[in-house]
C-alpha cells in the first residue's frame, strides 16, 4: 500500500507540473523496475528526436497498474511480462497498440563465487542458507517464481520454498539489494538484472531449465488515458524496432 501511495503521489506531481509545462508534451511511462535502464536510455534519445519530455514511474507491475487505474493518467505501461496485459485487459485501460520489446527469463541468484555451492532449485529448501523470494501478488518476478516452483516440484514444493524464506521481497531491485548486502544467500530473479552496474561484480547466476523457467515477452502497451497517442505510439514502435532492440539487447533483454 505504501509503494502504491508513493507512485500515486508522483503521478499527481507530474500531472500538476504538466499544467505549467506548455512548451513540451509530457509522456508518462509506467515501467517495471527491471526494464528501467534500457527505457531510460531510449527515452533520452526520443526526447530530442520527438521534442517531448518523457518521465517514468517505476515499481512492481501490479502496483503500477493499480496506480494508473487510480489516477487515470499516463501514456504507456511496460510490465515485467505479458501475463499482466492478459489479466488486466478486461478492465478497459489499454488501447490495442502493443509491441513486444524483448523478453526476460528467471535464474537462480547467489553471491559472487557461489560460496554455498548452490546447484539447483532444490537448494531453496536448505536450512543452512538464507533465501529470499519475491511476493507473487505484486512483482513480475514473484509471479514467475511461483510458476517456476510449481513447474519444478508442484504446489507443495512452491509452498515449502516460500515457508523457508527469511524474507519475502517486493521486486527485483529489492532482491538484488539484499544479495549485495549479503543478508541473503540465494534468490530467484530476472536474469537481465545481472547486467546492472551494481550487480555485475557481486552476483552470480545459475541457469534454470527453460521447461521450468520459460522466456517471458515484455510488452509495451498504449493507455487509453494518453493525451498524445501519436507520440506514445512512436515511442512504443521505436522500442520494438532495430535501434530500440539494440539497446534492449545491451541490457540482456534480447538474444
């Protein structure tokens, strides 16, 4: 609730400031935390090319949707995976214009050098190490973690793994921060976040077989609340086209 309140406050401030910024159109993107770095880089290019101001609010995919639903303000929604679009589409906040801008896949995350010799998902049940998994009701990595654990060992394994955690995380950034502080030893997170500067030298990953951890497409979709749909469409199209895909690839979202 506190996270959602902070997002709502930011949106209100952006809406108010927009009243006084008549020289440029403002495009508001609701962006899942994992995708923030490439979207920022793309935004910096398109602000010049399209002569607009692009602002982002970031958070867990579910929190972001609740914020855009509450405020009815904004132009583009980029959740961590396409399942959020399918789940929320019946509520009527999305236009039809949507593009896949990359994909993400989950992996096991451990401290650099894997000091506790973690090998596979079974290690989530070990009692000699500290584990952290994301809340499956909020963050996209939490929803994916639930899928992976049930694919791997069924409902009981999923329940036992969550019962064994020392903390339930809020999102991918929260999980990596705990690993970097060494307050946990093991987690499941989006593989692309290993490319972030804060994580490159402190975290190692262990791949999870794709039959348990499928690749998930990342959508960018136009919102009905958009006041400048033509520009918002151009931003979405750029992300899915050659130059945008090169940037997404740099951050681990495209092969």
